């Protein structure tokens, strides 16, 4: 595996607030107690899943989230992803625990470089994150334009035959992504290791939304690439004798992959979205384009969780009804209903990337290193703040078996 370069932290960040009138040992004890309580809650779940939405360059936010979960020693039993989420999922499932954060860092370090010209001048300055927002906004425009013109190292590059043939199905070639995945992901471990992975794509000819799951079939680089083959930028990817596009064309959240089949176990889900369905009224054309993407690719997670919550509350009602039927009066139908009404509980912790003032309509293809670091840091900070709400992770009770929590909605 290639030598990995760690992410750098900007000066002045990650400093703990001063403790006034308290000994240095006190916060340490409190933090330890909170961590122990968190682990006690987490241990009550049979499965912990990480669900990763698509969103291009915004996917660095998911890298920061996993880093914080790993630092808190929160285990992950299953990952499900679409588009860039499927790539991050493969980097997690396809590496041993001690190497996962390193693999994620290496991928994001690699793809935040253009393959042709040197890095933009501001990329060399560590204090770039402190520059005025208008200047950073223009930096984003330039980095987005460079991605269009040059591509991104280890990810995609413009097709050399684009102007030579009237028949083409994409603007870019994603062969570099296959090489990157083969370099950073152990596909034998991905298929046989302890972390189950599910990714989704769309069959180009049938239009069907299909799920590739390591519990049901052997996955390779082509399955991961198919999940992120967003047209017309990227070409369709062949899997077997079929061709596939990005799963986000049909649904940009893999949450239903994890919970839609009613898993027969207590399940905790970290649902990570990169597009926010809620937003301000646009004031100019650039904001219109950005808001359009938010609405188009947001996962409607709130609607999905509301539907699932009602379904699981109905299961509780079914269990109550079954208790009123004497054992001697039960038949095969009752047994089927009992299976449907199993006492299994679900807790969905929702985290959504929130736009920064310098984010423009090119935020999903603006792969500049400065932006990547901001996204990564935002994911890490949101996860730490979420984990601090230890009570959110308590196992739901039998009467209310489906719970959701959202840091930005206040619980």
C-alpha cells in the first residue's frame, strides 16, 4: 500500500475549553464516566450500522465522522453506502480496524490533487482556512473549475477521445478510481471480514434499483464504482453482463437497505447525509443551482424514519393483541403474526452536513484540499457533539421501539 500522508490540523483548532475553578482531574473523570455510559448503551445493540449518503466531494464529512466514532471506540458491524458513500464504506469494510482511518485519510489526500498542474497557490498555506469567506468562495469556484478541466488524481480524468468520437457516454474516465480502490481496499477482507457492506446502483437498461451486499454475493471494485457512476460525468460500469449507474438516481440514501427488511435484532444506525433538505430561499442564480441540488439529492430521511416509526409502533400493537389470544387458540397465522411482531428496537442517530458560507453550487465537485479539511473537521465535530448526548444511545423501550435523534434539531 502506498505511503499515506496524514491530514494536518490547522493551528488553533481542537483546543479544549478552559476549566475555571476546577481541578485538571475533574473533566477527565467526567469524560471517562460519559464514555463508559456510552459503551454500556451501545453494548445493548446487536448491530451498529453506518449509513452513508452520496454527495461527491462532501464525502470527506463522512471521513471525519468515522474518525470520531473510531476514537470513541464505537464498533461498526455494517456499512451501507451510495455513490461517494459506497467508496467510504469500502475503505472501512475493506481494512482492519487499526487501518481504516488511515485508508480514509489516504483516499481523501490522494483525490484532492489534480493530475496535471501543481496545486493552487493557497493550498500551500496552513492558515488558508482563516482567510475571508468571500476569498475562500472564489477559491472554491477555481477548484471546481479545475476539477472540470483536469479531473482529480486517483479518481477521474477527462476522456482523451472525447473530441474524436461523436458517440460517447461520459465526459470522464474513472479507470484511476479502480486503481485507487485496488490499492487501498482489501477485497478479500471486505467480503469475508466482520463488517457487512451494502452498496446500491441502478441498472441502466431496466431502471431497477439494485443492492450489492457482501452477505449475499462477492463484491469487487466494479460494484463500488457502479454505485458512484453518476451520468453524464461518469460512464456506466459493467457488473457481470449488466451496466449500472449511480444509485442516487433513484434513492440517495441506503437507510432502507438496513432497516427496510426489519432486521431481527436491536439496531443502532448512524445515518449520515450530505445534502440538507431544508434551506434558505435562494437570492441569486448560483444559490438556485445549489439549492436545487440539495432538494434533488436529499434523502428524505425524515419521511423514511417517520414511516418506519409508525410501522414499528404497529408491531407493538400486534404484540399486545397476541397476548390476548390464549395459547390453545393460536394457529399458524398467529405464528406468522408473532414473527412479524418481534420485539426488536431501532435507534437512528441522524447527522447532516450543514453548508458553510463559502460553499457554492460546485460544492459536490470542488475537491480542493482546503474544502476537504473543512468537511472532515465538520464531520468530526458533529460526531463528538452527538456522542456527548449519551442518553440518546439508550435502547428504546418496547412501547416505542423506534427512536430518532438529530443534533441540529435539538434531539
